[in-house]
């Protein structure tokens, strides 16, 4: 028996016993009196901004205005008007100039200010990370207290990819130099409808 076989045999004989995963009672995890207020507070504390609106036509006007100013705007929300063509087939080089991307969110999480996006909402996996400014639209009724409740609502059959996004991209080094927009959008605005 060579050394490789000895090592593999030792690993096989020294496996720990399997332990059942704990059962989490989601009724006993964190609860908030006002989910919307908690979501807004947390998201603003991590660098995002929240704007409450009653009518989605406000966003239609914003998109029209920004497109008219020749900014590279991508709309991925059919309810806001015409969805930008061929977004799915655009490469990173073609998307590099995106100033603002409008994407529909599915679930907001009050405990951490995160918003869940399915792949079909994003249209192109690069979009929320390569744009300069990310705008998410979220129905305030879809805010849940914790990630436990969010995971219960996520339908894994809706595509092979999804992502939670919370706040603008940030990174800092040991010298405490904070860089915003290093790995993703420089700003995140969530419109609560």
C-alpha cells in the first residue's frame, strides 16, 4: 500500500458520524413590528437608498427622462415600458457603459436589507453588477422579516440562478480605505411600491 492509499484509507475509517440538520422554527426567529421601516433603516445604513412611491408611472417618467439625456439605461421591467432589446445577448464589453439598470425585485428581507432577484428578472447575469447605478423595484407587501422566510418563498424551479443584493458594492482594505463600486454598482436605489 503506497502513501496515497494509506491516506485515503485513513480518511475512510475516520469519517465523523452524520448529524441531522436542526429544525428551525421560523415562528421563533426575529420578528419586527414594522417590516417596511426595518427594511428601509437597514438598507440605508448599508449605503442604499429607498424611495416610497404609490404609482409606478413615476418610474416610467424617470426612465424616459434618462433615456432622453442619452444615458445608457437598461429597463428589464415590462411594466415600466419597453424592455431594452437583446440584453440577454450583450457581452461584458457591451454592458460596460450601462449607467442605470432597472430590475424588478421579488422579495425584500427586513433583517439585512437584501432583495432577491431571479435570473429571468435580471435578464443578463452581468447586469446588476456591471451597471453604475442599480435601481430595484419592490412591492412593499413582499418584505419578510428574515432570510428564513425569504428562502421559504423562493421558487428554485424558476431558473438556475438567483441572487440577493443588499446595498451598493463596497470593499475596504486593511488601511480602512473604503471603495464603493469596486465589485458592482456604485449605488443602489430601491423603489418601494
